[in-house]
């Protein structure tokens, strides 16, 4: 029988094997394995400080790893150069504040990885407009990002990631601090991307409105993977719209694997 892992077509889009990372001399990732296959939507869940952001930041090379192997589209991360194939939405910060950039300028910066010699051409400007349209921000194109609400700002960061028309989207808590209207726009945008074949790795605190999109959940605790499989049901139900909290303990009688995964 042919081992599908040896078939180039089924090479995972993201693969981490035994990845360890230390931050400030403290072990934050303690040997994690994570695989995201073509077209999959994988949620990385876990309590505060469990290592979710560190894991995705190690994938895009923002965190140095102490051991293990990371591959992107089958290539060792150290040798990977096709960064236009990857769209990254960082955990929302106040990065925009004080920066006198317009919405279009911010989104255009996400297209530079595709632009030849760093010059945006007609097709690039069209891709930027498409990305703005996708997140419903075309009418704010000329506004300074400083003038936007938190949810609108997040939409702009997502448009920036989409501007390079990436095959892999990595998002760190895209729904955090985002108003309901923007959450719906983001869920819709993500649905569109997924229906067009995008592969998605999402850091989430709770599944929330993205729950129907999630194929698999990987749960971290103290820098280790404690669950890799179907999204934890108990958590999912509580994370549906109308539930803005996650119970620290699963109800009595719940399957052990689902108990307190996020606590
Ligand atoms: N630059 C750093 N230096 C030292 N420790 C760090 C640094 N960045 C993160 N940490 C620590 O590493 C641990 C994991 O952080 P990380 O941000 O990956 O967790 P997380 O699961 O994404 O948490 P959250 O849900 O709060 O974002 C935390 O204890 C955090 O305090």
C-alpha cells in the first residue's frame, strides 16, 4: 500500500514535529506536533499562556525554536521563501495607533510579497480592492486607520492578509475584541476563502461564530498538545452566539477528553 504521506500531493500545508521553544528561558512549547492539510480549517485552542500564539509565531518564523521540525508546503521553514502563499493576521494590537496610514496603504502592504521589485501594478491594486471588498471596507479605503473601530481595524488586518491571495491563512484570535457585526463579516469572509480552497490555522479562545467552519481542533495546555481531533463539543456549544463565556469545567457525565480542555 502506498503511504499517502509520501505522495507529494498530500504533503501537509503546515507540519510541526516535536517543536520546542523557550521564551525568556522558560519552556513555552514542549514538543508539539501539529499538522494542517490542504483545505483544512484547524483551530488552535487552549487557556491563556498555553502557547497558542507562540506556536503560530514559530510557524511564520517570528519565534526561534529550540528543537523539532517545521515545514510549510513541504519545505523546511528555514528554506521556505514563498511567503506570498501565507497570509498572517497577528493578535490585534494597537499597532495602527499613531501611524498616519490609510486603509488602502495598510492593505497594500500585504500585497508587496507578490509585487515585482516592490512596485504595485494594476493587477496588484485590483487585488487590494478585492480584499477590501471582501471584508466590507471598500467605502473606507481612503480613511486613516486611526479613525476605525476595533472591529473595522481587524477587518483591515484581515484584508491585508488576503491581499496576497494566500493559500494558507494563519490568524491569531481574529474575533478578539471584535463587535458582532464585524464578527459576522469575518465569519463570512473566512467561509468564502475556505470554499475557494484556502487552508486555515486559527488561534481561538472559543469557537464562537466560526464553529461551523472548524474541521479539527488542537488543544494546547502548558505547551503540550492535549487533544487533536473533533472540536470539543461542550466548549463549542457554550461558544455559540449568546454564550460569551466558557465554563472552566465540562458538565458531569461529559466524556473525559472534553473535560476542561480549555481551562
Ligand atoms: N517574549 C516573551 N518573553 C517571555 N515570555 C513570553 C514571551 N511571549 C510570551 N511569553 C510567555 O509564554 C507563554 C505562552 O504565551 P502565548 O502568547 O504563546 O500563549 P497563548 O496561549 O497564545 O495565550 P493568550 O491566549 O493569552 O494569547 C505565556 O506564559 C507568556 O507569558
